[in-house]
C-alpha cells in the first residue's frame, strides 16, 4: 500500500513539473577557466531543476540564492546558495532533509577552486548515524528502504573531466522509484584552472552567502522565485 500510494504521488507531482524535466545531474562541465555551481537538482520521477544555478567566466563572483526549496515529496531545504566566477564554484544548502532516506544535515557545502576542491557536511546523519564532516572522495553508503529496495548515497563525489576541470557533488542519492532511476544531487560545483584569486562570497545561511561557511539564520530579504520541482521517496562513512 505504501509503495502504491508513493507511485500515485509521483505521477501527480510529475505532471506538474514537466516544464523542468530536463534536470542537470551535476554542475555543468566548464572550459576556458569557467566556474559553475548549483545547490540542488533531481532527475527521475521527481524532477527538480538546478536551483539556483550559476555559470560564469567573470573575475568577480556571480551569486544566486533561494530562501527555501519549494514544497515537493522528496527533499526539503532552507537557504540555497550558488556562486561562480572564473575558475571557481561554491554551493551550499541549509537545513537539508530527505525523510524517506533518513538523511539530514544542518548545512551541506561544496567549493571548487582552480581545478581542486572539497565538500563538507555539518551535523549530518543517515538513518540515525552521524556522517563524517569531510568524507573521503567518492565514499558510498548503502541504504535498505522497506518496500522500495536499496538506495546508494555517494558523499564528496569527485569527477575529473578530460579538459582537467573538476566536478564535486557533496551528496548524490540514487534509487529506483516506480521502476525508474531517481537521483538527487546536493551542492555541486565545477571549475577549471584559472590564475585569478578568488573573491570572498559570504555565508551559506544567507542569500548570497559563501557556501563554505557555517549556516546562519533565515535571510532578511524576500525569497527569490524558485522553479517548481516534481515526486519519490550505504559501507558507511559514519562517526560514533
């Protein structure tokens, strides 16, 4: 009954999100020293376009922020930040919750500078077990979901492109929902090499903040309009 109800919910929300079905799985590959970033994206039965997303070759940071991810049956999040400029990308998500996986974090950040980068989790847990703040690149976590099967959570995912650019996704979730693959990418950045020094975009708890800083209270300004999302619902790098 639970799976049947979830499938019905997926179909209903999916119909609302058709204009955004072509979601990008990771920050777009860049060349010529460009940088790119997004806070959250999902593809599959529940589709969420990269929100917010930035790509830039400028020497100063271009920033976009959303005060809260629009309601959907898969993932909840507070302030979402993305910033990019030549050779740099930064992304952050505050108050993350993926209830069907038992995944939560007070902050998720990713930073990429001149072809190198890191991601970080603050107060993150999966099924009640604490996750390391700085996981080894490409750490995988297997999660057994009753009535839904297995899900794979990849932490600190690193992908090096042929042109030397690096994509870092702090958390990537993959599972099968209603017979189709569902993925969720959280805090993803891409950068190539560039000689410019990074500017210092500010705090991930506030719109326009620096994704590498700690989360802060909700933003004072009005929320930016965000795209409407679409529905679904592992060896473990944990501490304690």
